[in-house]
């Protein structure tokens, strides 16, 4: 896929899992952040194509970070990742054409489905990966 991704989660294990799935799919992980403040700073520095954003985090939570990222770049793809009981999260991103939501716990399939939708990647488009 070759797209640049920033992974945000306060759990190191969760970041490692997301990284594994994305790298297997051919995406380039350009950074990892452990809280919302780091996420906003790293987003500004790196201008990634995609951000995976945990919601429950110290310092600045993921929803606040999402709104800050949106002020900086309305077109960046952002996937919020949180437990299913936080329905208000899903509602906020439902109105954002460049936003996505996946509930925890998630599979590689769940994550990559959301990634493909936002980055307009076709599963059959393997030719670009070969080269
Ligand atoms: Mg968390």
C-alpha cells in the first residue's frame, strides 16, 4: 500500500499489534505516540496519510486529539479505536468522510477493512504492492 501511518495508543502492546497488522498489509509506520498530546505533535511533524487513534489515553484523550487533528488537516484519514460502549465516538466519526471507527478488540480483518475504505485501496489491487 505504501501509505504513511501514525499509530496512537497508550498501550505498547496495542501499538505493536496495530503495527504488525499494518506492516503485513504493506503500510509504512512512520511513528508511534502514547498519548493525545504526542499524537497532535507527531501529526504536525509527520503529516501521515492515516492515523489510528486510541480514545482512552492520559494527558489528552483520543477524541480531543481527533478534533485537533481535524483543525490541522480535514482530509487526513483517522481511525478511532475504542470499546463498543462508546457509541458517541462512532456517531462523531460517522459524519466525517475521512473518519473511521473500529471497536476493541479488533482483528486484522477489521482494521484493514477500515484502512482500505479510508485510503480507497482495493483488495484486488496487488499490482502496486509487487513493484
Ligand atoms: Mg487506551
